[in-house]
């Protein structure tokens, strides 16, 4: 499947402009907060864009429409509208919506109004079929590339759902990346033992330290598999264990653990560590173009957050006999004082970077910061909590929502600027 430090604004106006601004302010009454600007400086040939805190400057507020303009899901007499697990979805340039359902291993095509048009794929190992559907990516010309297990096993379809070909690169194993870029190349993360999960398993079995954070490399593989270029390092979540293999081993990521995050646009790759308010912007060849930084107040981990985390750990256990081991794990694992700076990265079709900030446990919405392709903060977006962002098309946001019965819906909202 795409960061931070802090900076302060410095005065950027000559005295004449300052005098003129002061006269205007006195004539017109109290001035509203200044528009958001950024300090842009150069360090060793790298552009650094330091954005001030949104609260201290005027920032455009973008909102979602009060109700979705298209909703797909839960029509009892329409099996095509019933999802078992939405893997990914995207909005085509002509307004059609394509949804990948992981449970049925299908790609379902819907028209601009949400009416079902076509279903392709399905379970199997034949042309255009999947053993496990991971994601759908749109590349140049609205060609669709669906990835399955293992990463690098790809099925290609034209914009109307007609099967083109299967290709296999690698194989690679699921990690923090494993997606197809706009030019058809594959972006994956690899580790000393091969895969992210394998790295954790080796440490769980033989590592002496109680905590471990997998470190690997971001690699871009050409669409024909002939070239593989290492672009950057990346770190995953920090894991914590108690016990040993066959002796009460309990293992999972630490609560509110920081992690590497990655997204991409047509010509750039965005890479960050959720523990820092900073995103590195790379060209597709891996060279560093700029750093984007912003200021944000830290979000504290509350007692309610700790209780909710404990409940989620114990509620997710597959076997009742694991409970004593994980109760011990919960008793020993350290909780951080603050949540990570941000949770997720995304981009829209215009090449803007979207950053989902960490939220307080009681918040009923998620806050996103939006940066233009030059790295300057241009907007803030509030999205209801519980929505999973799927795609950001021009003027629209596609998201997945679950009702109280955990029924999944794909919803298209108009983005109001």
C-alpha cells in the first residue's frame, strides 16, 4: 500500500509593507489571523518547508458534503452491493467506481450513480483470478492493476474491466508498501530475512531484547521486473514480547506505536515516521526533493485510551487459553505519554499530500492536513471518525464506513472547499 519536525515563521515583509499593513489594520478594525504561510529554506541542496501550526494562521477549511452523493452496499436483493471485506476502491476519471472485495476476490465496477455494471476476477489461480486480493491500483491511462498473494503477483485489466495479462515480480511478502505506482512499477519494502513478518518472527524466536522494531528498505521494481532500485530505509512498528516460543509467548506491537508510513503521487514518493511531524518527498528514483514539516500540539494518551487498547487486545484473541499470556503482556508493556504525531498519509489526483493527525480518544472526527505539491499547508479537512479513506479524486472523497452491524458501505462524498 503512502515525516516531521517543527519550524517557526520568520518575518518576510520589508518595513514599508509593514507600515502599510498597520495603517490598513487601524482603519479596518481588528485583523483576522494571517493566511497560512511557510518558511522555505535550503539545507545542503534540500528544500525544507516549515509550516506553522494551523491554529495560529488562517487555513482553508474543506468539508465533506452532509450526505454521500453515492452509496454502495447492503442492498439485500443486490449481491454485488454486499461486501465481505473491502480491500480497496477507487474512482475512475469518468466517475465510475471500482471496489475490490477481499472475501470474494472480485473487482466490482459501478457507474457514476452506484449501479452495478460488471464483476471480474474471483477465487482461483487462472488468468485474472486471485488466491487473495490485496489492493487495486490505477496506473497511466486508467489501467487497473490488482495485486494478490504474494506481493508482486499482479492481474492487469483495462478501464472497462477486460482482462489484459498476469505478471509476477518477486515474490515479495506483505509489509508497509507493496503497491503499483502510476508508471506501473512496484513499490515494496524488503528486510534482511525477506519479509516484514519474517523479521518479526525471527526476533520472536531468538531475539534477546524484549522490544524490536523491524528495519528494511523501500525498493522500486520496474514493471518488467528487470530492475530493482533501493530508494530509502523504512522502520515498522515497535513490537513487544513476553514469554518464549512454546512457553506462553505473547507478542504484538506496542500501544500507539510509531511506524513508517508511505504514499505516492504520479511523480513522487512520500515517506515518514509517524512519530515525527515531517515527511520526506522523494522523486521516483529515490533522490530527496524536499522535507515537509509542520507544528502540531501533541495528543495525550488517556486512561480511556489505555482501557480501550486493553479491551481490543483481549477481544481479538483467537483462543481463550491465550488470555493469561496477554494479560501478562498488558501488565508489562509500557504505554507512551503521547500518541504519534500522525497516523496516515495519502495523496489526491492533483498531487497534494494529505496527513491524518492523531486524535483524542473521544474525538468524533479525524483531522487531515493538506499540503500542495510544493509542501505548503493549504487546507484542513475534518472527516467522521470510523471512516477509512479509500481514494481522493478531484472534488470527491471515497471512503468505507461500517454500520452498527459491521456491514460495509463504500460512500462517495463531495469535497466542499
